[in-house]
C-alpha cells in the first residue's frame, strides 16, 4: 500500500484556510495525501482552522519540519515571509507550493529555485488562473499570438494591500502571457496611480516582445465591479476568455468567403463551474507523487515576478519624475 503524503499549510488566514480545506478533502477521499497540521503566527487563527479540520495547530512552522513530520506544504503566509519559510521547508526536504508572488525579490526566488533543484524537490507557485476551467479549455488553441489585451479589475479590499496592484492582480496575467509568447521582452512601458492606498492602485503596462507580439495589461483594485478578461489575437483568429463567468468566445476568418455573408465565424460557450484551487493542489500532489514538473514552476513564478517588479519600478520612477516637475 502506498504511503500517504503528509501535508501542512503555513499561514491559514483567508487563502491559507482554503488550502487546508482542500488537503483535508483529499485526505477524506483517500487521495494519497493527509493533512497533519496547520500553522499560523496567530494562535487563535491556527486553533480555529485546526479544530474545523480535525488536525494539529502550530504557531511555529519549524516544529513540523523537525523530525521529518511532513512531506509537502502550502506556504500561504504573508508575501514578505515566503522566502524564509519556503527556504527552510526546502532545506528540510519538503516540497513547496508557494502562493504568488513567489517572493519579494528576484534574488530570493532564484535562491529557492536553486535549492529545490539541488534537492530534487517540487517548487510550485500558486498562480490560480492557470487552473481556471475556461483557461484549461482554451489555452492549447493559442499557438502564435500577435496581440494580447488583459483587463483585471477588482473592488477595493483591505486584504492584499501589502503589495502593489501589479503584484496583487496584474501578475496573474503576466503569468498567463509569458508561456504563450515564449519570447524575450524587447520594450516595456508602464504607468500607474495611487487612489485609495499609498501604493499603486491602478496600473497599465505595454509589453513588446522580441518576436513582435504586443501585450497591453490593465489592473485596478478600485473598481466598482470585478472583471477578469483576456483577449488574444492571432492569425485569422480572435479568442476572448472571461475568467469570472468562464465564458469563451472564438472568432475565425472563414477560409472560403461567400458573397453577402459575414467573413467571420464566431462561437461562444461557457465552461461549467470548477474548483480551481482544488485542481491546483491536486496538480501539486501529483507532481510530488510522480516526480514530474509542476504546472507552474518556480522559474515561471520568478519570471512573472521579475516583470512585475520592473513595472512597479518604472511606475515609481515616472511618479518621482512628475513630482519633481
């Protein structure tokens, strides 16, 4: 009988609690993994989630690392703690699923990637939109994009303002776009403004890749309604993905035109609801079990972070320039 993988979640606030629930559900369904504990710096939070799921509560994650008590872990603590926590877990031989952004700096991400490689461990990054049912249905149809437009808008929430809107929201679209284009960035322009916080709340970036593809991304956390939409244009084809209602639209130029008819065929369809977080965690567990590469690798998380940080740097430089003028 195959031994169950022992899992834990470090940081069980808003998002981490959901991670813990998914592991617990997999355990209850005898899916090869067992949730053995949850960790949070706030003892009350740890105890509340632990009681809900019938596992042990910890305020110090190193207690779980001592003696090899776990095999894999979700790191859903605050962004500034990702590097230290994930580094300690990897050093202890534990596979890591780190929530996005992977770390605060690119150098920190590089250190985690090198450590995971050296120890032959899985390092996956929690870019959840990769597991959205609409994206899973359409991503393989995107072969050679020439223009990409993304809009990601959300109402203001106090949670998540420890990072800019670029690292909070736009990074999702960066993560989706980079594997589609597979080309170095040739030119990058960005602008943004602060509205409700001291950080950047609305941002726009225009990225031109070496192969000629252009991506225009807009993100806001001051919207009155949520919007998560990506549009991709490629030769004779236009694909629209609405991540919120899982609606897909595909328009193609008709090869043989008939006089009087529209030259474009369009079809729209909606994917059934799915559980993106469960799919993400199942993929992580499968990568650990099978010794395969994760769907979102540490390097992909690092590459998305690198461009996000450059966008933030350019916006800050532009604001400083304007304030001096």
